[in-house]
C-alpha cells in the first residue's frame, strides 16, 4: 500500500470501502466509496458506486 493518498486509485478506494463494509463500518465504507465515485469519470459508474454504499443513518433511536 502506498503512503501518499494521491497515488491511490479508484480501485484502491473501492477495495477499502468493501473491507469497511465487511468490518461493519458503514460510515467509513460510504466515505471511501464517495471518494471512489468522485474519482470516476463516468457518471453512470459513479452513480452505481454511490448506490452500492449509501449513506448510513446517523441518528440513534433510544429504546426503553
């Protein structure tokens, strides 16, 4: 793995997003996927990436 974020590719971000999703870290997965989508030149591909890693719900509901 590279130490310079500028050297990371779209595939690197997608791989990391998948790893975070597997590790039950949906917010990190979403952020990494969002960066992958931002780096993608094809709008349809970017939309597919965003659809695969939607933003998690950040509000908590308290139960009794």
